[in-house]
C-alpha cells in the first residue's frame, strides 16, 4: 500500500476570499478533512472529502488520527483557522512525527500558510503591526502562567506591540485581567488597544479602546487583541480602518 499525503492548512480567519488558492486547491483534492468542528465549518460545502470533526483540546489525537489515515493512502487535509503554524495544528502534527513510534515515514507532509488573526485585525484598523511586535498566547493550558507573565513583562518592557491570542475562556476567566496589570507596568492608561472579535466572519466586531478602559468581560475566546507600544497612535478624524498605526521609525 502506498502512503498518502497530509497537508496542514490554514483557512484564514473566516472569509473564503481570505483563504489562499493553494489551500482551496488542496481542500478540493482531499479525501479526508480533519479538524476542530467549527474550523471544518469554515470550509465551503462544495468541498467533498469525508469530514472528521473533533473537540478543541484533542490536538495530539487529531494529529495522530490524521497521520494514520494518510499512512493508509488517504489524501488528508488538517484544517486550522488562521495560520496553521500559529498556536495550531502544524506543531501538533510535527510533534507526533518527532515522537516517532508508529511508522509515518512514507507520508508526505506539507504545511500551507494562512492569514493569522492578528494580521486580519491589523488590516481592519490600519497598521498597528508596522513596527516590531510580539505574539503571545494567554492560554496556560500548555505552559505555566508564570512563563506567560514573564514574557508579557519582558515584551511590554521592551516596548513591543503585543498581539494577544486566546485571551480568555470559561476555564481561564482571570488571566486577561492579570495580563493587563502586567502590561500596565510599562504602558500608559491611554495606550490604544485594537479589539477584534470574529474578524473576517459575518458577526465581526472591531474597535479601538484605551488600555485602561479594556474590560475583560467584553472579551471572549473569539477575540484577538493588539496592544499598542509607546509609539502606536490613533490618527484623529480618520475612519477606523485607517486610524491606528505604529510608525516605522523609532527613537532616531
Ligand atoms: N491559528 C489561529 C490561532 C488559533 S488560537 C490563527 O492563526 O489565527 C485561537 C485564538 O486565535 C482565539 O482565541 C483568538 O484569540 C484568535 N482568533 C482566531 N481566529 C480569530 C478571528 N477570526 N477573530 C478574532 N480572533 C481570532
């Protein structure tokens, strides 16, 4: 039996026209689609492969199952939202390959990129990522909270713009409030924060608030935040989509 192929793709934040043609091509060719249920729902219905939806926290099992299907000859696509390399399935698949054990040697594995949430949000408000920035997940499911705090403190202290993923969930209610306190050690109350919920999806909502006014209760797990650096500014009297930016020059 010849081994098949496994492609890890990102379908972008949600809008079909924000998904790379190369990804769509691979989705259309797939015999099997593997992914977290709501992400599989982002794949257009004309895509005909068998769908294997799974729960959110089952990444390792999902990666293992996908590799096994591919080892048996299937053309498998593992679906992530956004980019598959950013807090998503590409690492999960390569972790399984690295752990070895079962023989997936014949499976051809490829990763195809997508637009990640922070880029999508940035494009909705202007150019807040125009200078150095740092991407941090606030989820302490796979890393200790102390590490997250240390990184927030260091990145905010070094004056990076901060893109914050996984800001809050039912099981992680207090972490965002604590993260704001850490960032506040280094940033003024007026620091602009872009808040993007369901960016690129039909019920998208996007806004810019001052750091001191950011209410954790108004944020959910479909939200990404971009916290400005000391130089990030809002241009007065501009529409939201071209109002927030971080200048390219710094300190010169
Ligand atoms: N691979 C994804 C990130 C997965 S982690 C990507 O590259 O975008 C899940 C987190 O991503 C969510 O908690 C949220 O913070 C962010 N996110 C993903 N899609 C989003 C969207 N459409 N709008 C806002 N935030 C999103």
